């Protein structure tokens, strides 16, 4: 029986995509070999690669002055590459500290330039997001983490930054909703939550920011090289990009990001509604306006209840509900590829579990 | 019909490995989901990950003071990471220029410190390798490229470097032969030639060199962080590491690297013998002692012959025989996973083709 997989990443994939990967694993569309064996410069891979790039552009409605590239190393490598490429002049950049991932991005930036804390959610224990952010004079960019996987909070409106480019780590909510893309100078995301399997990282960069990449940068770290070579400067993570392409094709077939957002809201509402009507049995620490539609975190009155919950859920086929080891509690990750039936099953189980205590 | 795939990378994989990947793509060993959907901290992935690490150690007979890590970004990212981590003191390091890949490694190092050209094969058009190399005073390491995929030449004996660590890019011949591992301070390799599909990079580093990683390095670029966290500091390229593990298991089952080398020699000999007995119809530009067992390059008297050769071979199911676009000619890549039948089929075709001209 297929399980409902609430892992925060790597995370559930559409079963149709897995079936198609399986179908083509040994012999890709009758070419007599697997796609993962063919040259990354073959016409078969070229088509997959360009389809993946094209679907990102189409789904997000990207204007022509944005480039789409695929890299390796996860979002973590982007914590290095963003400041390495985009810090200019006094090398000052603003960072919002909204949780664990934002902090990691900031820590790396602080090693490469003058990273300024534009907002720190420490006082509210990272359960709120600011309504706006004031920027440093001479700021090269403002960095935000659009969704915090561990804390379960998500930006709903993005800060106005005027001429200062807005850069967002969207690893855990990319393509989960329509975006005002023109507000962003750069968006990046590890694939393994909403896009596909681990191994590929998506980066979307506005042309004027590509001009910031200095010739002093080594090759792999230079965005402008990857953009010029259509992400084929070196061998890309072929399998992951292929799987991402299949996931994106499905999002398009579903009707695009408006439909996807509606589905995500419906799934998240099912679970938040149980939390909110549980008379305090379940508690979500995140301020209501900033609750994530992707990662729903909740606690119970004691750890034994939480352990029991995770274990009983797992026994009936719902896995990955343990909160991140750094914060404890429970967490249900309901990314794009989680079917509504999974969210319903979890909501029902949560009601039953609370009633039985 | 399954083709014989002579691509230089990504390259052919054992069909048994592809079958196993297929078998487990939707439901990994009955766990109710794919391995690529599960958390990288799950017990199922943990086993795969540690098996991959353990098999590298076992196959190479690594002493305990070497760490095995898996990264993303390909060998190209290592061109940045090697000097970033290993250059110390005056930041001087020696590089041997033996072809296109070595040159790329050098170019990046020259941006990060004092990279010294310890050998340049330019005069012999990169068709020979030096018997020994003299090192700079205060050298942090000597870098070599153990096999040049494009030029088709391979180090057979490795230079003596005394106390200076020897660092090798073995992307195109890793695990193709037994190695005197104690001679090396570090070995790295992109997966997509001898190890598995693109997306993972293997790095093997001696403990004392891990101590060189400065705290000033950003997280992803720091070898010591990856080694401390057993390559789980961030989400690793799960699918590629899984496939690498399956390839390594097969190498072990074949009998280990002595057997693998014997098979590789047999395959390469079949093809070199046709070249050498063709009375000049086929020419291999590489000095005999340094001919690669992995990438066999050859030319014919004119380009039309070469085009005809590649096209006729392709028509009967042998693909990927075109030389790299930067050098032209033909190239047969016969990595570990190329079956002997493929090398035989190619050798026979080469004889027929020459006879028909």
C-alpha cells in the first residue's frame, strides 16, 4: 500500500511521475538506453532540459529578462553563491532572520561581506514575519526565506524593496502559488520539496543581476557562466532535472499555479481547522497570518502524546510527521504533490487521536 | 534492442543496476514509497548512504585515516573547493596541465591562490605525461588529472611527492583499477563516468588535510563540515548515491578492482589492437605508455571518413563515438560498465569499416 508521506524533504512525488520514471528507467522512449546514460549534449536530454527550463518560465509567467538555471549542491550552495555573485560596492546586503534556513543563509553571507540583520524574529521565537523591512543604505539586495520548513511560517506579501533587488530562498514553497515575479531579482530553490527529487537546484535570475558576477569568481560559482551555457557548462544532475520536468508538466496539466494554490489551501485548511477546533489539544505556534501552507507545525500538551501520535499515524500509513529535531513537536508537510486524500486522512486521524485522549 | 553506449559521460550503466532502479522506483523494497521520496535521515536512506561510503572504502582498501564524502556540483565544483580548502601558507599549489580538464582545475586555482604550472603538455599537444614532476617550494599540494577524458591519456604511475599531498581528479577512471591510495592526500570524481548517474561527486580526503579547512569558508565549500556530518549536512543527491551504491555492489560481486582492471584492459586492448594493426588507417595520437584504458581516441585520414564511421556505427547500435567537439576525431569510452561484448562489437566494426575503404 502506498503511504502518505509527510516528510519535509525529500518529500512525496506524484505517483504518475514515479510510474513514468520507472517506465523509462532502462529504455528511455525506445532509444535503447536510459536517459541517465546518454550524453547531456544528446538531443534526447536536450529536449528534457529545455522543457524543464521552459515550464518554469511558463508556470511562473517569467518576463524575458529572467534566466532559469539548474545547479547542484542544493540551496545550501546558494547561500555561498548569492553573496559571491550579488554583493557589490561596499558588499552590504540585508538578511531577514526568520528561522533556521534564513540563519544559515545569513551566516554564509556574513563570511563574504557585510551582511546586515534587517529583521530578527528571535523575540517572537520565529513565529511571526515582519510587515515590512527597512534596508541598509547601499544594500546590494534583501534576502528572505519565503517559507521556513522547520518553523512552519510563510511570507504572504513580499516586502517592497524599491530598486534594491529582492532575493528569495523558495526551496519549500516554489511553484506552490502564483508569484509577483517582477518583485524579485532572484529566486532559488532546492528541488527536493516542491519540484522533484534531491540533486538539482533551480535558480531564476534577472539579467541585470547576472552582470554582477565578477570574472574573479571560479567557474562553478559564477551564475553568469551557467546562464550563458544554459546550465550545460558542466554535466547537470540529469535524473533530477528529468524528474522535475515531469513534475512541472503535471502542474501545467492541472491548470497552472492558480489551481495549485487553491488545492494547497484546501489541504492546509483541512489540517489547520482540526488544530483550531481542537480546544487547545493541538497548538500551532505560528501567527495566523503567517502560517505556512506547506509545513504545518503543531504541538500537544506533552511529548509523550506527540510520540504516540507519530507512532500511531505511522502504523496506519502516514509517515514523516515528527517535527524537526531542532524544535520538536509534529510537522505535516503538504507540498504540491501531497494528494488531498492524504490531507483528509491526516485530519481525520488527528480528530480521532484527540478524541481518544 | 539495447545499444552499446560509448558516450564519455554520462555513460553506460550496468543493465542489472538499471533494472534494480526500475524495480524500486515507485515502491522501494515494499516501504510504500520511493527511496527518492523518503527523508535523507530515514533508516532506509541511511543504509544506502552508508553502504555507498563503505563500498568505496572496501573496494579501494582505504586506510582508516581517509574520509569518504559525497557532494553535488560535479568535479567542476571541486576545482573551487580543492584550492579553497587545501591551499595554506603562501597558498602555492602545483598543477599539471595534461588536457582540458586539468586546465579548468588550474584556471580556478589561479583565481584562489598561487597556482604554479608544474608541467605543461602543450608542446606535445597533450599526448604525453611526464615521468616525474618537480614541485614548488612551499607547495600546498600537487594536482593531477588521472585520466583525460578528451585527450585519452591516463597516468599509469603516479608522481612521488614526498610530504606534499597528491590530489587527483579521477572523474574518468575512479575504481577502474587498484590504486596505491596511500600516495594520495585527496581523490575526487564526478559520478557520471565510472560510478553512476550524474548528480553526485565522490571525494576521498585524508584526515590531516581536513584540518586545513578554514572556519572562514562558507558551509557548503567546507570539506570538514561535510566529513563531520557524513555528507548529511544538507540533503545529498539521494538518487545518484543510491545508483552509485548499486554500481559499487556489482564491482564487489565481480571480484573487486583487480578483476575490474583486467576486464578493462581486455576491452581496451581489443580496440587498440585494431588501431595498431590497421596500417595507419586508424591513428591514436597518444604516446603508447599513457594511452587511456577508459577513453580511446583515434583519427582517420580525413573528416569524412570519421563522420561516415560515426554514422554507420550508430546505425548498427553503437552510439557516442564522436570525439569531443574541441578536438574532433573519434572516441570510444569503455568505462567499467561497458560489457566486453560492446568492445568486441566495436573492434569488429572498426576492422570491417577499414577493410571497406
